[in-house]
C-alpha cells in the first residue's frame, strides 16, 4: 500500500499503527473516486502493455466475452435513447425512465437465486478450467481478464487473448473452445458451465487495438460502480432493491466451502452475491512464459514507480530551498567593531 498523508486525493485514508496513513484502495467510485480511478488507470496500463508493444506480424489478438447461463427471465430495458425498443417478457415496452427494472426478474418466486450465487461462487474455478483448456489447445496463449457485473447480479467476463500467429485459430473456434468448457464445483461437485451467449472477435494491435482497450476501460468503469446505487435509478428501483436483497439472502445461505457453516461463516463471499474472484487479472510472467505484459508492468511496479517519483520530487524540493545566507556586517558596523577593539587595547595599556 502506498503511504499517504491524511487525504491527498483519497477521501477516507486510514492510519497504521506506525502512524503512516495509507489509501483506502477502494475500487468503488462512489466510495473513493481517487482510489477507484487509480485502480482503473493501473489496470488499463497493464492491458495496453500486452498489446501495443507487440510485433504485429507475430501475434494475433482477440476480444472474448463469456456470460453466465440463465437463472430466470428478467425485464428488458433499453440502455440508451438510440436503442431499439422491444416488448419485454412482462408484456410492456419499457423506456429509459424505467431503468430501475433492468435485470429484475419477471417472477421472483420462479427465479433460481440459489443457483445464481452458486455460479458466481464457482465462476473462478470455471475460468481456471477454461484457461487451462486454452493452454492445451494453444501453448503460447496469454490473457487479460475483466469480470463485470451484469444488472441481474451475475458475473460475465471480457478477456483479451494473445496467441502466436503461427498457431492462432479462427475467432469462432476460440469462442467454442471457451464456451464449451466445464468444471466441477469444489464445494458440492456440481458441474458448472458458461451460458450460450458468447462472442469472440479478432483485432490487430495496429488497427482496433486502441478501441478495444477503450472498451475494456469502459468495462472497468462498470466494475467500479456501486451496485446498490445503480439499483436506485429509475422507476422500479424498489423491485431492484428486492432483487438484490434476495440475492444477498441466497448468498448468506450458500456454503462457500466444504466446511462452511453459513450462519457462522465470516467469509466475504457471502457479502458479494457469491463472488470470490478478483475483478481483474492477467497472465503472470514466469521462467517459462512471458506473461501478458511485454514490459513486465504490474500494479506493484506502478505503485513503486509512483513512490519513487514522490520521493524524487521531495528530494528535489529540499535541494531547491536556498540555504540561509551567513550574517554579514556592513562597513559601518565593521568600522565600529574595529574602533572598539582598539579602545579596549589602549585602556588596558594605560590603566593600572
């Protein structure tokens, strides 16, 4: 954690026993805009470092999107004024004024809350199996992953995929290899899989690369939003609150591990609608793999760079302060001092 004086940017720093203040490091924009933007900027820099320094002729890049399966029908509400209106499953045609209904189930009683929070819990295991499957198919694959909350309260994934061009597949093949991956839950042994909606698009680092990074940065902004605050917007927000409350109850009743006793468990998985995964991650460098970042950029390296920059600025500021000038006597003072010494010498010579 980066040392900080009381709140330069961070709105709620806290103090360590050593007396040093540190940032709250929240990634939720409504809690601390400064720390959330720092989080977004760090990960955007890591994403860029695995694309733009690349040898365009050597690698092929993809943007892969994977979603969760359906757990029940939800209201359909357009996202912008230009979106095409269509009839919702409830029989009405919703507008932006009813944004509070977005992602809310048509029938709370028929919606499978227990299955949804269990899927969030096991999404990390499913992605790990997908990643291993990629490595089996394409040994040179490297990945950058953003997990984003959908309005219904379930995770879906955006991944930047980089593969050596000599073994790179068609985008449709990549999509199907990912979409058909399955994993067994480490808690109850149930099989977990992706939903039918998946997409993969190839892009060039010297073409749509900047646009793709911008898209992921936008996804990071959604990651940093406050789910509860988002549920308050538009008509139907009371139903959105009820939906989130039911998700919270299901997550509290769910076992997060084989030994979990839900009523007594302190794991934060129960407070995150079942999610235990990091929001953003990237392939790490190892003795045998280059990792996602060509430059070795990590959040730690960026924190260290910022700390070094602050220290250098502080040193430069100290060096720039002029040293206090020595006190100099003007000519009149000097003459008076000389005369006083001579008088004293003469007195000692004539006085007994």
